[in-house]
């Protein structure tokens, strides 16, 4: 299973306090907010060299922004080797939830892929129910699933809505392929090809197919499809806890880069989070 958390989507960040870039910037994550029924945000630390942060002031501003935007959770990603920034986030009330890596196959056209034993095919309308069921039940990694305060049912719903949108309203270069015959879909892969770059968005197999040849053939078959679509390179983001898929990527020649630590900040009066309305962050 692989998928971006904020991935290559664009967020509209605004300064936490206008005229004070050292305090960083914040944005609403609209697609997740629409899924969960409450606002989730994204905090971006200022570039180094913008000055020091007063932790108390920043905490107050985060609380004020969350209250004004009905926000219950704010995420923040930092390079895994920026230890000073990791310490800073802890002082601001953020808690660590996950590590993620970028995976890249830089020479997809030149890569010799192993022959697939089970073919993949484009998803059809009648596959929708099976695909949504797999998306709702297959994922156990990623920052929302890793956060002990985040309801698992909402984390599952996020992936179901994700794939439903991809099936019903695909954009240019956006495809969903499945493995398994109609009526017995065992896995799916969602990807987007733009300007020769394949963005690996979301993939999963059903519980009975984990750890076997189905998932491996799904990945190999999808890479062949993306190559036929003109992709020269493939890239995605994966949780480092997802070692099964990391091993598949490694076997297929992917490179790992850009390690990031992912943090969550929880609002004091988060009604929808586990343990909410108890005060504290």
C-alpha cells in the first residue's frame, strides 16, 4: 500500500501572524476537512534564518487559529534530520505520529521489470464496490492511522473517499487499475501521469492477498501500464512502517529519499478526536 498524505497537492498557506514570518504559516487541508466533517490544518515552519520563535506566543496563535477555523488537528512535516525543529515542534504541543519516505524509480523506461503472472486491467464501473471495500479496510499505515487520538473509522473513510473520487471524477492522466476478474477484484492501484512523471497515489490489496504474489503482480503490472502511458519516472510517498511495500519497492529498483517526520497538534476542545474535550494538547 502506498499513498501520499498531502502529497503533491497544493495548500494555501498564510502567515500565522502577518508580518512575523518567523512564526511560520498555516493552511486548511480542504479535501481531508470535507471528508472528516471538521477542519484539519497544516502548519509550515519558517525557513531557517527568519529568527527565533517564542513558543508561548506561537502556541496561543495556533489555538486562536484553530478556534477561528473550527480546526481540531494540525499537521506538520519536517526533515527527519532537523533535530532542532523536531524539538521546537514538541515545545509547541505537536506529537510525533509517523515517518515517511519518498520512493522514486528514476529510469522507468530503462528498467527491466519481472514478468507479471497475474494481469492488471483498467477499473470498470462494476468494480467500484470491491475497490471501495478494499480501500476502506486495507490501510493500517500513514499519519492518521498512526495517531492514537484519531478515530480509525475516519482514517479508513479518507481512503474510501479518495478512491471514489478517482473513480467518479478522474483528471487528466489519472487512472485506476485493478487485479482480479470482475466480481472478484483483489487489489487496485491509483496513479496520475503528468509530463512523463508517474505519481503513485494509492494502492492496496484485500486481506486475503497480503504477503503473496497478488500485491507484487499489482505493482509490476501497474509500472508496465505507466510506462506504456509515457511515464519516464515514477514517484510516491510511503510510511516507513509499511515495510512489506518498502521491500517490494526496493526489489523493483526504487530509491528512497527525503525522510520526513510527521507531527500532529490536537486542539484542546477537539470533539471528534479520541479523548477530546478533556483539555490539554
